[in-house]
């Protein structure tokens, strides 16, 4: 029985969304796979160079995680680096009992470590409360070393226990317990990516894929390639999230003050800048609490993002927002700003559900007593002979906003002098 059309459409949207959010990791995976295809043509010196480069990438990513105090990524990279060294050692003598014990132990521990490190709270790396992950990794190393010291074939067989006798599972070097952990981890991370894309989560997802390849192969060159790819993925996540913290407002998701400054430097000779302010915003915080105030700011940001007219929204600070209209005149932008102001003025906001709804007069509504009214005052100015500098236009728009608030609020004031 075929699934309904809406189910297929929703599934396709989710699939496309996940693929789009993982695009950098997919490109990295393709590049690693292409390089792995040529590993067999490398001379021994080339393989050694690749191993050293991979180690350098992992250590560089570790240094970045320390610099930015990223606890989860640090311990994930530390686990990957230790596992990389262990797998290289096992690849040197794959038929020995100790190599089988080492491989079987890493099949369990590497996916397990990537799962629990992602669950860590970001409380700093070198702190008293953050010492236990170091202890856990040390216990794991001692435990595997003790098993190797015993050198018992029964231990190796226990680590590679078979739950099911499927021929397809016998074709891989990964133990079935390890395959189960990898599958659980991939499903967990994939579920998180469906809910909300996060560069760090995407890097953990990719690291599990790379770990699967590393645990499957017995070739040092392929090990080095995918270990390096995992290091690059984590390094990219650190850079991307650091950029996001610097340029995006965490509460609203809009570009922040620094991003606005970058935008102003890129403007041409004709543009309009509008400053927007939530009227009586202090009342929302005082009467309903800061959670409701935060909901109001997110509401405003959502409406600005959906607004047509070619304006790019920014959060300027507090309850103030900025719209930048490149290549537009004040005459062209005025109807857009008035429509935006009117849209807020004629809509209600329910703080219990965080939703907007019609507040048309004369309509009976049992929830009317909890519908809050959010209005905006707007000031705008355009570039020209008087204002050639973007910061001057911005300050002029801010003065127009102040005039709009002084003369009654809930209105648009244009600097047309």
C-alpha cells in the first residue's frame, strides 16, 4: 500500500533538508572516498606522509577545540586520535590475536565514545568537574591493554560475537556489537539533524560515518584519510559555530550588530536604512516576565524575515531592529514599512502559545483576554547628498525612530528633509 501523497512530500522535504544541512560533510565524504580510491597507488613513503598529515590535522583540530573551549569536540577528537593510533597498530599485524582484541575493543569503544562525548555539558575542558572524561578514556585504554596482555583467543571471539548469521555482516571488519552501536548513533544524530541543523551535530554524524570506514578497513592509507576527514569536519564545525556566535543573534536567529556593520561596508550609493523599535517593550517584561519578552522579540524577528520588499533584517540590540534595503529609495520602501507596521498593529499575540492571530474588532474570542498587542515604531532614512556615509544614514534613521516614538508611537517616520 503506497503512502499518502502528503506523507511522501513531507518525507522528501525532510530528506532534502538533511542533505542540504549536511552538504559540507557530504562533499568532504566524497573527497575522502575519491582519495581512498588512489591509496593503492601510493608508495610506502606516500602512505607515511599521509599518516603524518592526518595526525597533524587531528592535533590541529584538538588545539582549536582547546582555544575555543569546546569540551564535546575536544573529547571526541581525543577519542578519535587514540583510536586512530590503535587501528594503525592493529593494521600492522591484522592476523594476530592482540590485533583482533584491539580491533574488537575499538569497534565498541569508538562509537560509544562519540555518543557520550556528544552528550557532555559544555563546562570547560581543564576543570575539576571536567576531569572525569579523562579518567574514563584512561580506564578504557588500560582495559584494552589488559585484554591484549591476556592474549586469549576466547577474548577476541567474545568481542566479535555474532548475534545473527547474515552473510552481509560477515563482509565487514566491524564486530556486530560495534555495528549496533554505530546504527544507534547514526539514528540518534540523524534525528537531531531533522529537528534542527547544528554544525557540531553534523560533525558528530560525519565522524560516526568516518569511524565506520576506519573500523571496517585494514589499510593504513584509508585509515589516515578518514581520520583526517573527521578532524576537518570538527574543525569546520568549530569555525562555523564561532562565526555564528559572532555574527548571529542567538535569541532571534537574525544577523547581529557585527553582521550589520559588515553589510553597511558593502552598500552602494543608493539604499534605505530603517530602524524599528517595539513599543512599550518594558511592559512585556514587567507585566508578563522576560520569557514573554523573549517571545515578542522572536515574533518580531520572524515577521521581519518573512516581510517582502527586499529588506534584510538585523537585530540592532535590545528591542531595536534594523532593515537595510540596498538599491532602493525612500519612496519605494515607505509602503513596505507602513504595511509591516500595520501588520503588527492588527495582529494579536498569545503568550501562552507564542502565536499570532487575528484581533479584528467585533469578533468574539474566548482567549481575547490573553491576546497581547505588539506595535512597532519605525524610522527610515536614505542615502543621498546629505548622507553619503552608511553610519550617518543609520543615525538619521534612528533620529526618525525617536521622533516616531515621541509623537505617539505605532507609526512610520521618514527623514525626507
